C-alpha cells in the first residue's frame, strides 16, 4: 500500500519486508524452476536486441525513443544520443548508475546528499534543473532539487544519454542533457542471471534476474538486487535493495499489455564533504566524517505503471501509459563544516532534519502514424503531484570537534521539525513529431511541444498561500544525410527550457519568474568504419540560455530575470576493434562555458566567468585485450578543473583516475571478474557542497564478482 500524503510516515523507521540477499536467493530458485515456454505470435514492434556483446560499438543502428518519440535509429537521429549497454557496464565494473553515466561523453557527476546524489553536469549546465533523469521515458518530478531514482544499473538493458536540450521529449529541466534508464523486458524464452560480489571495505552485493513464459500469451521479468558496504571513512556505511517486476500479456494479435511494479529502499553514505584548509584539500582529513552518529539518509521509492500498445492497423499504433509513483525521503544530519587551521578543530553547523513525501499520478496517450515516408507521433501527457516538505528551519545548532578522529556526538537542534508546506501541481504537455524520409538519403525531423504547470502552495506554519503557473515551448528541426549507408551527417537547431528552481516547490520569491530559455545549434557525423573496425561520432554545438536569475543593476538587492550564459564545444566518441582480440572505447569533450550577463549580490559582475561544476575537458578511455578465456581491461577517467563559486575563486582540481578489470570466462554460463577502482588511490573532489567543503571521490578498492547466466 502507498502512504497517503496527508499523513506521511517518517521513513527512517521503515524496513524492507525481506532483506535483499535472501530475497534475491529465493527469486533465483524460483527462476530456475520455471518451465520451458513457447513463443507467442505478435505483429507488434519487437523489443530491440543490442548488438554482439563481444563487439558492441556505439549501437548506431539501435532504434530508440530516448532521443525522439518516433523511434528512429541513433545513426539517423539529428542529435547526440549515446548508449551504454548492461554488458559494457558490468565489464567495467560500473554497478552504480552514477559510475556508468559519468563514463559517457561530457557528463560529470555533481551528486551530494543534498540533491539525492543523482545530479550531473553536461554541456556547461549543471544540477537537477538542467540535467533530467528518467526510467523508460518517464520522469518523476524534481522536488526541492532532489533526484534519487534510479540509482544502480542492475535490471536495466541499457543507459541512454541525450545530450543538449531534451524538452521536446522530456519537458522542462533538460537543457544540458537527459539520462534514460531502459529496463530489461519480459521474454517468453526462459533465462536467468545472477551477480555476486565481495570486496574491500566490507562491500557485498547480490543480484538476480529472470524472465520466461507464464502461458502462450503471457511472460514476466523479475529483478532483485541488494548491496551493503562499510565505506572508506567513519559513518561510511551504506546499503540498499530493490525489486523490479514486469508482467506482459499479449491476448490478441497487435495488442500488448504490461504491468510494472517496483520497490526500492536506499541508505547511502552519510557524508557531506570534507572542509578545506585555506581553500585546499588537506590529505590528513581524507578519511574523516564530521556528521553525527545518529545521522540518517533514507530514500524509498514505490512505483506502479500500466502500459497498453495497440497496433490498430499497419499505419496506426496507439499507446497509453498510466502511473503512480511515490518517493519518501528523510535526512537528519549536520551538513556544514569549517576547519580552524590553528587549533585543528572543525566548527559544525546546520543541524538539518528534512523529509519529502511526493506522490505523482499521471498518464501519457500517444498515437504513432506511419507510412512509407513519415513516422509521426502525436501525444498528450498529464500528471498530478502532491508534495509535502517537512523540516526544522532555520536549522539551528552548532558544535566544535577535533579535525582528526572527531567525537561525532549526536544530533540536536533548538528548532522543531514541522510540516512546513504542501504543494499540489498539475503538469500537462502536448507534443507532435515527424520523421520525414525526403529521399533515400535525406531525413527531415521536426517537433513541437508545449508544457504547462499549475501549482498551489499551502503554507502550514507561517506565510501566505499562493498559486503560480508556468508555460514553456520546445522545438527541434533537424536534417540527416546518408553520405554512405554507414555514414550519416546531421545538423539541427532546437530549443528547450529549465526552471529557475524545481517547478513543484518554488517559494514565493521565485514564483513570479518564468522558465529560462535554451537554444542550441549542433552538427555532427556518425559512422561505422569498414572491415569491422568499429564506430565513431563527433558533434559540434553551441547552447545559449537566457532569463537566468541576476540582480537588478539599479537595485542590486533585487533578484530579477535577464541574465544569460552560453556554452560551445566539441564531443568525440569511438568504439574500435583495431586488431583481433583488442577493443578500444573512448570519448573526449572540449567545452567553453561562460556567463554573458550575471550580477550577484552587491552588483558584482560575473560576465566572462565559468559556471560552477563545469569542466573544460573530460575524457574516458578503456582498452580490452582477450587471451582465450581471459580478458584484461584498463580504464582512465579524466575530469578537468572546475570552480565552486561564480567568482571562479575556489577551484576543484582536475583529476585522472585509473581503473582495471580482469575477467575469466570459466564456461558459457559463468564469468569471474576482478575489479580494481582508483588504482593509484588518488584523492580527488567530484563536486563542492558550498564553497568551503568538497565531496571526495572514492579511494582505491577491489571487488571480486561472479556473473552467472543460464
């Protein structure tokens, strides 16, 4: 049962009904006992099967709805769409979604406890209001700047990243990029898989998954996953588990029905960063955690979705999806730390307790129309969202502890934790797209979308209730040219929009602001090389964003819209097989991002400065060499210098980290894999939490994995 928003239960005391490990083991036994099956006949579009896992390439011929609801192939799409399949993620040891996504071109992680840890920077734009997160094309509304789900890669067939404005497909908050996790689908052909892992720092994980037929017309898929770790610093414990299920029924030729139910509960590491020593990282503080012993971070998600697809005839397909999503979140932590160098003490402040209770119910109705030359889509989507924010503002409390081996103490605050406000939001959108095959070589794509939001905010303690509404238009016009059957050139212009803060939780001050506007021009090439050498792609782009928040030049104390920023860059990616038994995968992003017009408090001009958390260079490289049943892999990650403030006075140093994997395929069913992460034990910062403390990346770790498929 779902909790009612009118009386949200504190989730800190919730527990999984069954521990993830025994639940996974039980499911594995169930799957192995499933009987054989026969395949039901259907005229529906078959589920996409990824390329040969031994030579995956860039999946350029994969038809996907992530970049366009028309479902054209990645090669023909006049936009930058990147696919990371589950085999590649496991091969690299990228078991968290954050690790997998940040291997893609130009995306870096800027996650912290305050934004749900699933926050990214892409193409010069950072945060949950510029880089969207979806599962199977469905987004949970971002409330109070937080995205938490999905967060691990188990149960997903692939991760797809659409770079540049994605508002045509996903609505507001996607000017930088959109990440879409595509689930594994049911199949009438029985199969099972399992993942078991043990590693340093008390790390353990177990995942099982299986699919098969229930009858001539019904099939299922179940995936379960659990993990735990002691972490690399004090209070570093983390754990979590999830269960994903899909039931598919095809009662008639051309009719497909699906029911999806999911449950997830996560307890991430209670870490809010390491304080700086006069603007720099202090290696002596690397393993310290200045939170309190009774701190808590808990995320719980429950999801129910029902989907129907009806191929009415050979040119018309109707799709309907309804959903009910719930997210319950709880934080109870001390979040701000300041180092006193002379006394080697740390001053702690901001004793925060916050809870979110979010319920989203909605649907999408869509018509796909096809003939010899056109693939058109008409759609309408709507969702109603209830959100309650509970907190102890103004977050009083302070203490001082030793910088080395601190006595963490317990949480206390003079401020009571109360339900502060409720919001009720109605989000709607209508959209249309068409992919027109002008000639065998030329493809013209055009699309329009209009989004509208109406929000009512009820202040429960103080202040005045208020309403606000937002509207935004998005469009894309693109042209793709087949220079050769395996080589496509493209150009596009597109527009999208971001909110100045999360749409469903704007405060009174921000409620009068409109959506910011982003416009992009992009051109590129996608090519498969001859003789099985591999795939490569390149993109040049420029994005301009207007109506960002700035200060009134005549009254710097007043925030107004009217600021602007831009980014432009080059992105390269390739997956090559230069010689037998050798594979190379890599990408490179070169970026320039600047504020064109921005005034901050006091009228300080930030024009020409780089936005926070935006690197100018990013690169990833993997090399794989197979020796019979043994495969050796080496990976490098590089993220360039970034800044923690708009003044560009506090820099996060760039870093390069080496990872490695050694896999032994014992037989066609079993692979053993040893993963080494951050081999050089490099100390580096992924992002900042404020301007005086940095979030550190993980140190060196080893993990042994057993992968079973049968």
